[in-house]
C-alpha cells in the first residue's frame, strides 16, 4: 500500500550550491548530508512534512549519478513548492537571477496561480511555484 511520497531525488552537479539554493532561496530546512559509498553518492536531505527532498551527487566523481550528470547535467521532471504569496516569491527569486518560463503567474491545476522557473536556473530541474486561490 502506498501511503505517501518518501522523497524526490534530484541529481546535482554541485551539492553545496544546491543545498544553499534549497535552504536560502526556497526556505527549506536542511537535515543532513550522508555519503553512500555503495551507491557512490553524496546525499543531502530536506524533510518536508511526510516526505523529503534528496539531493544526490556523485561521490568522488564516480558512479551512476556521475554518468547521469555527464549525460543530462542533473535533473528530474519538476518539483512544486506551494507559496502563500507568489508575487513576492517571484520578485525575490528574480533578484537572485532566476529565470521564469512566463512573465506572470497563470491559473493552473486546482485553481492555483502557478509559474515555472526555467530549469537552467536550478541544475536542470523544472520548478513550479503554486499558490492556492481560496
């Protein structure tokens, strides 16, 4: 029985830079880093309620994550962060150099205001910001 999402793994070429992005730019709480020698990866975890984000980086420049990054530069499809003020978040992230796929948020699924950050701003990961419209 599936009871929830455990984590979302994102391959990143620069682990420390990605950790800073998730802490400082997206306001996530960093839990810990861990090297997994058997998988030749270094990992960093950001717990979010009943799930977490796992950043994975090649340990010592080896292993399958290294090959993935060499081929794709890092990434997965997309990750969505909920916002309580999407306009403020867009403005703040633009000052940090993030590029968006549209000029303004638009109505997406579940009647939410949404906007996507270009993957080249986030190690190849497409990130969606979403604000419910109550």
